[in-house]
């Protein structure tokens, strides 16, 4: 600024108060035309008269100058509105105020870290004191009456635990940039189908970014394992389906071949049965023909036998008749000789005709 490093020669510092006193007493003011870095100083005149005509205009110009210098101090010191308390938000939570304070310039981050460290150590000391009170102090009854039986019963777990067994950690709530980074990771995981929508909802509900990222990695691993198991099951199902299809095709082919074989066997059996029946019919017909021929031969033999018998009988009858005729003729001859009768004609008188029945049918064949 215009009054920086101005040596008055009397050993005192040149500050705004000294500049105003000099201006009011003498009407003059001292300033520098160059900054400490050697650049041109736009504020080489530290005190200038306001040129606005009205009182409200002068007041507005004063407020504008005040805000300008206040913003310059904030830029240099790193103190923002949330840190200096000039613009508190009644609706903002304590965590959001801490978040805004943590986002201030790194020039004051060591102050924030110191405050967080003191808060953490205070919490650890309180935990140790409560453990000592419950175990060694005579005021444990007063603690019972103050906090209540159930709350003190919960605190009794502290006297049997060391500090490193449960630990106390203090972390600031994540800012918008960290939340956006987590959201980008969630969106990338969803787009690549590494997590489900339910996993993204569970991750967003966690305020601790470290735990949220750990849960995101865990859900990604679980989703990968589920997908791998599903892929293996699909491969096994496809292999089983292919095996079943092959087995079904083989069984169908076997059944087809068995059906063809059975059809051929049935056809062969039917053909054999038909041939057997044909042979049986032929045998039956031949048998009937042979029986008929046998009967005919028997009848023929019987007829021939009857004819022969009749022929022999006829011959015997004729012989007997001739013998009888010869005996009769001999008797008549004897009687003729004895009685001296005339000769007698023994020729046939036509009564020995068989009536057209000849003996040619009895001739040998």
C-alpha cells in the first residue's frame, strides 16, 4: 500500500493513524509510488477525498473501499467468511462450518490441524478420566446419579479396555470436491456394471469418505465374485445343456436305430410267419390232395378189387355153370345113350347173352 515502509526519520512507524494525524494537522500526506516488489503502486496516495456528491454516495464508496481491503486481507491471510464469522449461516450445521473452515487458505491450515489435535487429545483424556473414575474414584456413585444406570453401564466397558483397543479418531466432513470425486467413482462403477444401484445408495449414505471408498471396493469385489459365479454357473448350465442335448440326440438316434431294427425284425418275423403260413397252407393243401389222392386210390383199388373179385366170381360162376351144363349134358348124354333118344343140340338159344355187358372192361390194362 501507499504507507508501507515509509521512514519518517523519527524512529516511529508510519501507519494509517499517523497518516490521518499528519493529514488533519498539515493537510499533507506521505505515500510511496512503488510497491515492495518494485511495481507501480495504484494506492500511492494513502488518503484521498471522496468525490461523491451526496452523503449516501460517500457512505457507499466507503463501504466499497472497506470490502475491497477486507477481501485483500482475506486473500492474504486465508480467512474466509466461515472462518472469521462475519457471515454466519443460521441454517448451516456445525460440520458444514468446519468444512468451510478446512477449505480456507493453507496459510492457516496449521491452526486448524492444531485445533483438531487438541480436540482429539481432549477426547482421549476424557475417556481415560472416565475409566479412572469408574475404577478408582469415590465419585462413581455421583456419576451413576448424574448419567444414569444404563449409560454408566455402557461406560463400564472402558475400564477393561486400553485406548488402542477402541481408539478415538476425529475427521472433518468431506467437502464438495471430495464428494464429487466419490460420486464420479460411483458413476464410473455403475456405468461399467461393477456395482448395482442398491450398492451405490448404500455408499452414498456413508459420510466418512474412507469407509465409503472401502465399501465401494468391497461391493465391487462382491459384484465381481457374483458375476464370476454366475458366469461359471452359465458355463456349467450350457455344458450340461449341451451334454443333455447330445445325450438326447444319442438316445433319439439309438431309439431310431432300435425302432428301425425292431421294424426290420417285425418285417422279417411277419415275412417268416407269412412264409410259414404259406408253407403250412401248401402242406395242408398237399396233405388234402394226398389224402384225396389216397382216398381216390383206395377207392380205385377197392373198385379194381371189386372188379377183380366180381370177375373171379363171374368166372367161377361161369365155370360152375359150365360144369353144371356139362354135367347136365353128360347126364342127358348118358340118358340118351340109355334110352336111345335122338341127338340133342346143345347150342345157345340166346339166353346166355349178358344184355350188352361185355368182359372187355375186365381186360388187363
